[in-house]
C-alpha cells in the first residue's frame, strides 16, 4: 500500500492542539450566539475542544441565545 502524504498548511507549523489568533478571535465572535457544534465545524476542531477553549477563555453563551433555545 502506498502511504498518503500529509498536506502541509501554509505559514507557521502548528503544534497539535495549539490555537491561532485567528481561531481564538473567531471563537470569541461566534461562541456567544452560535451553537457550539456549528462553531466546532467552522473551526475544524472537535466539539469538546471548542467547549474547553471557550471555558478557559471565560466565554459564555448570551442570554438572548439561551432564551432562544429555551434555557433562560
């Protein structure tokens, strides 16, 4: 079997699990009013990783969002 070559991203090489400034700014902008699953898909990261990072950044869902899903 032939081995598949991993695609390299342009720019700096990232350590697994490290978040870029662009990713954290997108998380900050989207997290309060967007379902976490959708944010995870946009970032290309696992759902749990997004929840942990948002928690460490002390991000919270907005009252408006919580009310819209019937949790406020």
